[in-house]
């Protein structure tokens, strides 16, 4: 990619608002989306510190800018995917389907994503009508189980219409059930809707929603942090949920079984200090078991309709608690080592670092990541593991 | 009643466990139930200080034991009902239907009622199987609207059975709808159930529940603080609700319209520091509007089943807030005067007393009563009126 002309061509294909003053940075940001899994904190920190182009050069040359062992491990993790042909493919395929690439700092960049800090997306691949994206700054996420009941479908449709009428964008994950109805109802009300996918924009998932997703791409926004060609995988669904939560002022779980992936999105919303709402239902409905649990155990606000949801989005009361809320498993080796030495009895970071064989900085960073998943909490006397929040304690991806 | 033999006869007829060492006190306590309306704080304070017999003598002789103008007004309020023939009638009619009279201090007296302090009942007329009453110390109140839905009926029946199976007595008000089903289901599970009536035990209300109340009298407990002959009146229903709440470790509202009397019972439970639970339901059900509001606005705990209710009764988390929760109107003239000068801007007791033309002690007492109803709150800078909590803001009695 030392040849500048192809870089500018590739970038121009996915940046209709261009020309960009620094096309190499754009190309590098897009390239990074092919290298890392969503939410890779080390990549986020590296790119935050050095910019995507310099970070990519370091990776190409295998010269980590610091002797940090975590960075060394990350380079080893990313290197196998380093393939300039795949970078080019990502851009060409995106251009072919009319997708554009957003990077942090763009006027269209959803501001809420910045709250994810180094866990945020490096860039976003976006399908939307031409011209500037409509703003996401008044959004509510409507999420829920794929196996929605007629009650949940009705609540979702009414809520999405009511939110659209109030000028809120409806954010969801395009899954079967609650998600799909939320998107459809928002479109039916001429409202904005945003579908956040776990895989690449060239492979709409689920297949049953291909037509719906094409319609959202024409009338709303479909986006993903993964490049064209990326398959929607279990872990990517769970990481995708953090984007849904971060892009929304409030996340509302309409229906969820006791172990629905919607609880994962709820956990992200809580972590981000966003409003968290849950719709009540029959105590005999398995599809409301998860929402009732969110209210009982996690301080989710009981919401009845679009008015309640709009109120929550305008003034999230922050009553959410995270303890044990649907932890996200992680493949990060530091985190695994820290998890291994975490107990329900609080330990200091120094103690944890010594036991895990990590630097205090690395242990501290790992604890931060683990706390994001709800598997660890900080108290006055140190960090402790949240009972029951184990890696195997997972629902299926939505 | 200076003639001792008839006194002993009258008392013996309603005190199967006798003989009582002080029958005159028992007779006086029963007599007081014919003189005062439920929750008369002045009567409670007077009888608490002097005992029922001495207090009754003072009333007979029109010699208030203190020059307190509130007491003078109370004497004037009670005097028109002073009629020894009606005292005798109350005892004879009670004996005739097999009712007994409980007074504070009796081994069978429901301990929870003591938390009502001077607002508590002076005595209780009780219909129950012969022998010592079964204890009420593990009780849950199940209350709700008269117009229950099939869903509410099912939740109530399941909950009452589950509570009975766990050894909890089910307390309710024998009304149509939720109340009646709660009693029936507890009986069907061979559990204890307590029906608290607003009128006398010789006039079961509602008439449709005459057979049910006879059955509860044979297998459980039917009680009232009002004597035989007393009509169930609107105000008495609302005051009756405080007994339901006080006798129970937790009060659960199963279904309630936006302005159900069940919210009044919930308010008493909250005031008494009892657990307050509310059952969720469809957001489209008017019968769940009140329970959702209790969760959203008053911190009621969302409860799904008997297990949740038993947990609440064992460990009420006290998350309830009272502001504006279904205030009870009052006929007390001091309270009316205080209410007239209360504003949403806080005022000191001194200021309020001056504006209302009351002594500081009387204004203070009235404020205490008003705060019990949720219509006034004390803050760091004084007392203020709770907006929307007006006397006309009433639901129908249950």
C-alpha cells in the first residue's frame, strides 16, 4: 500500500463525502476492522495512542511501540490476519454494495459510541441513503427475544411507532422476533431506525430479514463494525450488543427469556450509564421472565409504553446495578488469568497482579474489562468476583 | 352499668376464655367500638393513657381529663353516640352470632396491630373456630380490585395456595374479585385466612360473599373493629385497610386500576414499613395499571409468585416511598385547618400553627396524621403539601 493512487481510489469508494485529507488513515482504519475482533481493548488503546496508520505500520513491521507483554501478545494475535489483499477486498466489496466507512471524528459518527472508549469500534461500515447520515442523538434501543409472543410483538410495534412519533430513532439488532418488529414498526411510522449487525454488510443475517435489511438500508441505517465477508459469530453478537446500547440513550428489553441475549445488551446499557427499561408482562409468560428479573434484580425501570421509554431516554435515572448482569466471556489471556485468581473475598490490585503474574497496569486493565462484563466488582477493600458470573453462564446469541 | 352482674354476663358472652379479672375494662373497650370511628387518634391516645373504663367514665361525666381543645372537640364528637343500651346491644348481638371480643394485651391479639399505635383498633370483634386463635404472625395480605381479570384471578389463586403451602396466613378484605379469590384459594389449600371487614360481623358485606364469610368464620378468622350493627361505609373501608396492612408482614397488590382502593392498603403497608409488592401484568390491562404505577412511582417490589411474596414477607426491603400515595381523607377539623394552610412550599410547624389558628401541639399532631395519609411530607425546612394529594382524589372503597 505504499502506492498512493490505489489507496485514494479505495478510500474514495467508501467515502462519498470526500476527498479525505488523510486517505491512508482511513484505509488503515478500515484495514483494522479486518484484523481485530470487536471490542479489542488493546487495539483500541494502540490506535487511540498512535492513530490507525502508524499502528498498522507497527504491526506490519512487527515493532510494538512498547515492550508491554500484552501488546506483544496482541501483535501475535493480529499478525496472522495481516493480509493487504483482504484490506483491499474489504474496501472493494463495501464500495460494490454502496457501503461507506465512518471513522471516529466524522461528523456522522454516533457520539454515544465514544463512551465505549478503547472498547469502541475502530470504524463503522454503513449502509444508508446518500447524503449526511441522520443524527442518532435521540435513540432508544428496543431489544428482546427472538421467540416473541403476540403480546411482545404488540408492545414492540406500539412502542416503536410511539418512539418514532416522538422523534426517537429506534435502534435494534435485526434479529427475528422483537428486533425485526421494532425496525418494521419504526419504518411504518416514517421514523428513523438503525440496525446494528454482528457480521459484514454483504451477508445480511438472519436470511429471513434480507428484504427488511435492504429496506432499512434504503430508509434508515444498517451498520457493522465488521467488514464485508465477516461472518456473524456468537461472540460478535454479544459484542455487537454494546454498540446497540452505546448508540442509544436508553435500552428497553421488551421480552426476554430467563437467559436471553437481550440481558447482555441490558448489561452494556447499565455499564454505560444509559437508561435501562423492561416491559412487564404476564407472570406466566416465559418471555417476560427475563424482563421481570431485570426489574427485580437489576433495578431496570418498569416501562409501559413509548411515553415511559421517552422519559427514560430523556432522564435515565441510573438506578441500574450491574452485579452479575450477564457477563460477557472473553478470550483475553490477561483477563483469564485475573479471573482465575479473583475470589468473592475482595483482593487488592497489587495482590491480584502478583497472583496472576501480571504487571499492576495489566491486572488493572484486565479488571476494568472484567468489570464491564459484570463478573467482577470493585469495593472499598479491593476487587472481588461476582458469584454466578462465570464464563459458561451464557445465553445463545440473539 | 354500675350493676356488676349484667356486666359480667355481657362480657362472658364474648370472652370464651374467661373469666376476665377486669370485666368492666372489657365492657368499656367494646363500648368504645360503638362510639368512635376507626382510627380515631384522640380516642386511641385517651384510652392508651387512662384505660378504656376510666376514659369511658370521663366521657359519661363529660369531664375531659385535660383542657386540650382537641380532646374537648372529641368529647363533643363522641357524646351523641353515648348510649348504654347500644353498648349492651353490641355485646348481646355479638354473643348471639358467636363472636368474641379481643382487646390489646390478649394472647390472641395480632401483634402487628400495635404498630398502628394510637391509630390502632380499640378492640376487635372476631368470628373464628372455638379455642385459641391461630397466630397471625406470618401473614401476607393479598389485595386487589373488585373487577379482577381472569389473569388476576389466576395469579391470586396460585399465590394464595402457595402462601398457604408455605405456612403463611392470607389476609384480605373479603371484597369481590381478588379478595374473595385469595380467601377461597387459601381455604382450598387448608391454609389460614383472615377476612377483615369494614362493618359489623352481623352484616356480612358484600352480600354475594355471605356463604364465603360463613365458611371463613368456621375455618379461618373474620374480624372487624366495628361492632354488630355497624354499616360498612366508605370511610370505614379505607380505615379497615390499615388493619389489613398492619396484620400482614407484606401487602401484595395483585391487580388494581389506576385509582383502586388497593393502593390505599399499599399506602398503609408502606407507612408501617411492611413489604409492599405488586404483580406485573399486560401493559394493556387496565387492571394492572395500578400495580405498574406502584412499582414505577412508589418503589413497590415486583412479585411474580408466592415464593417472591414469601421472600418479601420475610425480608421486606423497605424500598417503598410514600409521597402522594393514595391519601386518606379525614374529617378531623384540625387536620382540615392544617390542610388548608399547607402549601407545596415548606412551612415550619410554628408558621402552620399560627396560620391555622391551632396550638403548636395540635398542629403537630394534625401534621402527623396528614403525613400518614401521604398528603403532607416533612422536609429539612418544614412541612409541605404533596401536590395532587387532595381530599377529592379518591377511588371508590373496595
